[in-house]
C-alpha cells in the first residue's frame, strides 16, 4: 500500500503542473488525499460509481476514474472540471497512480521475499518462482552484509544506509529482520574481489560515522553465486558479527573468512569449554593473572614468540622476560616458548573470552 504522504506529494505535483484540482478517495468516498480548495462531499457519488461497470464517469462537475491494484479496486481519482482537458488530465493521472501502485507493491513484495529468503522460510521451488516474478536474477554473485545498529532507539539507520548506497548506484536490497540490525543484500560484478567488498563496507561505516552514528559494526559473509544460497551468506555474516564482538572488539568491519579459530570456538558447547579450561589451568582463572603477566603474554604472541623483540618492546632485559615466562610455566605447566604450548595457551585465553561473553549474554 502506498503511504498517504506519497500520494499527496504525487497529486501536489500534478496540480502544480496542470493547475487542476485532484482528490483521491477510498471506495466508500472518504477522502484520502486532496488538493481541492473547496471541500466536497463524494460519499454518495463514489459508491455509486464503484458499483457501476464504467472505468470513468462524469459527476458533480468532476471526472471520476477507478484506480486498480491488479484486479482489486483500490482508489477513486476525482478531477475537478467537466471539460475535455479535465478528462485527459484524469486519464494521465490515473495511469500514473496505477503505475505507482504496481511499483510500490513490487517493492513491498521484494522486501518480504528477501526477508523470508534470509530466514530460510521458503521452499526451493518458491524461491525460483518468486525471484522470476520480481525480476530478480537467479544466477548472480551476491554477498550479505549486516550493519549493527549501535542505538536501538534510532530507527533512522535503515534510511541512512539506503542514502549511502544510493551514492554507489549498485544493485542492493536493504531490509531489516529485527530491530537491531540492517541487512544489505548486495549484487556483485564478476570482477568484484574480497578487497572491493571490504572497501564498500568501510565506506558504509565511514558514512554512518559522519552522520553521527558511532560504534557501528558491519559484518559480511562469503560471496554466493545463486539466489538460493543468499541465506548462507546471511548466516555467515550473523556469525561474523557475534564472533567479532568477542575476539575482534577493535574492528568495525568483520569479514566471515577472516574469523580464523574464533569461528570454531564460537561453535563449542559451554560445558566442553569449561572442562577444557579446568584441564589447562587446573581450576585457576586466567583473568586473575596480574597486569604485568597479561601484558607480557599479549606482546609475546604479537611478536610471534620472539623473545628479543618482545623484551625490546616491553623495555625490559631479555632475562627479565625469560624469568616471567618461567614463572608462568610453573603456574600453568605451559611453556610459551614451545609452539604447541603457546597454541594451547592462546586457544585457552580465547575460550575464556567466549565463555565470559556467553555468560554476559545469558545475564
């Protein structure tokens, strides 16, 4: 259904061009929108016209026209005047409103189709059938992006995203499946690379930041080649958004294919995680390590287990770093200078972060 504001803007424009007054009513004669200066009552004339078989009719010194939504009569258009010019103007205006109805109905249907496609609510045969009806390409490269709304009270995010994408002149569908996130289904060219997608994602985040939306995160899934696979890219983007909140808190753009081991940890059941941490740290909580130890561990991992480079960046003597690593080994039985132990320790720290996040979510 077209909004009354759109209808009003449309007939305002027509009246401005033709200098003829227009009125759109429902099938019972109640005025929906109007440019007529003189208030007229059409509640008897319109129902009589609706019951007739005529598509247009002259009554009360006005021209009446029926506006259909497919086979259903939706509105009656009334043009003030009983001359030939009023009739021709009415015919053109009726055609314009009819076209507008079709366009908005298709837009609504496409949005509804995309939502059901993302949520796996359609059978395969329905996907192909409805895609063809909506003139959407079946075999086309697409990627799904999710923009997280940092302020759930701000309902303007979807309009800002549409405004941003309008500047790119690309093939995108913007919708929302919940109140927190805006979903973009983006069509891609054959030559579009992962770097191009990330560049587009950063442009969206940058645009929203300029519009005053701070803390926006955008995640996207892998590229898919068929419309039936769009839901898979959506699920990947959704996982990337969640995993990014746990392991990549400093990033505002999170590609699914760069989640690494975080993606595996995210899918582990919590009881298994607790058992793993119990075995590795023997009941100790890694969060209880002092700040000096945590900083040392972080720098050691950042420098790929290089003792010399780590001690240089920490501004400490090499022997001091060795002492700290030996002390950590005694408390955990893990020597971070040994690759296997370092991997185990790194995974354990990530599991702790995951458990902490999940507990906060439950709370």
